[in-house]
């Protein structure tokens, strides 16, 4: 096993271990962190003209945001959950646009929106 494969395997095991021990609040934080990471990686792949990798990373970001959206309780969450649902739907649409048009601006926009939501979420635990 080469060094990169070993590092990737370690990171996967480490992330899985953290997820098993994490509170529901921390799991949402981890999803948001993962989404931001995939967006940054997709931006880098776009800059390097790595089209397939860009598409894969944007798809992963869409999946993460979709997971955040599915985790919303629209019945109990009231206006906050409804607004987040609309925001997550918008983010997904923008990411699809970024992928199709090979445009980094929507990636940056979604990253900024997700950072803003994450900052609010992080403040809850404090």
C-alpha cells in the first residue's frame, strides 16, 4: 500500500470513529465541515481542469447538503427549518449550475452560505 492510500484509509477510519462517538449536534457540524471541504476541493479541481474529479466532488457536496436537508424536521422546526430547506434547495441548484457551466462563482457562493449556516450552528453549542 502506498503512502497516499494508507493516509486515505487512516482518514476514513478516523472519521468513522469520530462519527460513532459524536453527538447529533456534532454530526451536523461534521457534515457541514465535509461539505465545505468538498467545495474547496471541487474549486481546486476546476482550476486544474480536472473535469471528472470536479464533478465527483460537487456531487459529494450535493449529497452532503441533501443529507442536511433530509435531516430537517419541518413539522417541529417551524420557519427556521422551512427557511433552511429553501436555502439547501437553492445551494443544490447553484452547485448543479457550477458543474454544468464550469463556473467557480456558484461554488464560492454556496461555500459562503454554508459557512454562515455553520457559524450559526456552531454558536448553538456555546
